[in-house]
């Protein structure tokens, strides 16, 4: 509404994430300002940063598919980082937030 022109809102997203419990946020996260981050780092306690040999950047539903596959294979040497803003890529903010 603040722009001098209007664009239609078109959401092209799978509906799987609407029902996925892990994709939801607690109401406290909205008050603390932690819900809308450009880069969401790995938060699994079993992943030791010094033993990570691969880092995977992904976004959206792919993240939850990768997490499920990593748990199925019992891998602890792969870190998965979510990108919530793909363009423009947040190079400077990514370093500060992680």
C-alpha cells in the first residue's frame, strides 16, 4: 500500500507446510523478534560444529525433507541452514546473525 503502484499478491507455495507442526512458530517468538530472520542457523544439539563436513543451504519445504532424511540416515556431519530471503542474498547479515 505504500508503493505508488499495485502488484497482485500471488502465493505459489505447497500446502504441506500449513499442516506441518514443525513449520509453526510459538507466539513468544513473535514478541522476541526471532521469528522473521533472513538466515536461520542449525539448531540441532546433536550437530557439533567442529565435526561438520557439509553445509547445505535451502529454503521452504526442502528444509523439512532434508531434516527427515538426515534423521533417517542418522547423519551428524551435515549442517542444514535455512534461507528465508533468497534475493538479495544477505551476505553481511548472514555473518552477523550466525
